[in-house]
C-alpha cells in the first residue's frame, strides 16, 4: 500500500487554488486569441481583447482574474492502492481554507442557503471521489464562478423529444443566460443517466481540456452541431453581440432508463479557471 501525507494534500490544494484563480491556462488564452481574431462584431472583438488584457494583468500583477473566485469544485481520482490514515475530505477543506485566506481571495460560501452566514474561508468545497487503479491521487480543481453556475439548467426530457429536444434545450439555456453567464462560454452538456448523474456529467464535461474532442462519434457530432448553432445566437462576448458566444461544447453521455432522456447544461464563463495535479503515493 502507498500513502500521501496530509500536509502534502493541504499544501497542494492551497497552491492550486492561488495559482488557478490568477492564471488562465495557455490553451484557454490561445482559444480566446483565436476567437478575437475571428470575431467580426466590433464590440464583441473589443470585449475579447479586454478579457485577454485582463488575463495578462492578473498574471503579471498576481491578482485574481475575477472578483468572483467561486465555489471550489474538486474531482479526485483516488488510486485504490492508496491508504489514508486521515480524513481526506477534511484535508482538502483545510487546503481550501488556506488557499482562500492566504491568497486574499473572496469568500463566497454561506453555511445555510436561507440564513446566509458566510463561512469566511470558502469552505466547504464540493468534492467528488472516483476510485481508480494505481497508487496516485489525481486532483482536478476548478474555482467555479456563481454567475455561470446560476444560469445552468437541467430537464428530464421524454425519449420522444430525442436529439432535437436536447439541442433545443441547450440553445434555450444559452439564450436565456445571455450576458449573465459571462460569455464566451464553455458549455458542458450531460445527457442520459438519471437526475443526479446527468448534472455531474455536465460538470465533468467542463473539466475536459478545451481542445478535447469526445471519442464517441454520436456525441462528437452533437458537440459540433451545438457549437455551430450556439454561435449563431448572436449573444456574443458578455452578451453584447457577435460570433463568439461559446468557445467549446463538451458532451458527456451515460446509459439511461427506457422512459427517460435527462439533459443538463452546466455553463462555464470565460474565467475558466481549472488545474490538475497528480500526487504519487510513497511506501506506507
Ligand atoms: S461568472 Fe465568471 S466571469 Fe462572471 S463574475 Fe462569475 S467568475 Fe467572474
């Protein structure tokens, strides 16, 4: 069996949060640059260039890309040869607390949705665990902005609604969101599964690299068609019009009940902050 020290998990999470909230990854920057070059709407082009300028200032001056530093979403791939003699969830949250306080990042979590008292350190994080082969802990982390999350939607379609029903729902969601989801977007789409898995699959789709294409032909065709149709909606960067409403569409599908066709749309704003780190277990 192998072990990863609690202190290493805490330090890693802390550093990942501080870095990801201030530096957009290179692939995201390239995609924004490519879109700014192709954008024909004057206002849309100027917004894309401002987003790029903002990213460059954030990196240079070591300040957050956006005032909304989000809810911390964590997907952990846990190697089944690892042993934890401590509470991994508690360690992750300790790292979150340190990341948000030492990084001087906005704390955006309230303890209860109705009493709305701030927890003051952005805990608890939303954590998902996947058990995998091996002795590594792969941490995928994303500080997820509230604006785009608020405009995300889920619907239990009927199988008779079919592919067209899925497309209509995704387009309706992006249109309703308008500028409030801070486009250009990455659109995560879950189809199939049940009520809870469809939402998780839409979220997981957002963790795929921006240039990643699903291997499943039926889903890839849907990704291509959706991207084309979304970019014809003329929502544009920050909702001010233009060709660039979405930078990418990611579809993740799952088997489902014969009577069901669940669909979930999780929107990611242009401040698409995420990071991945692999920790390798040492002899126990
Ligand atoms: S949705 Fe994204 S870009 Fe908009 S305020 Fe929130 S984090 Fe910032």
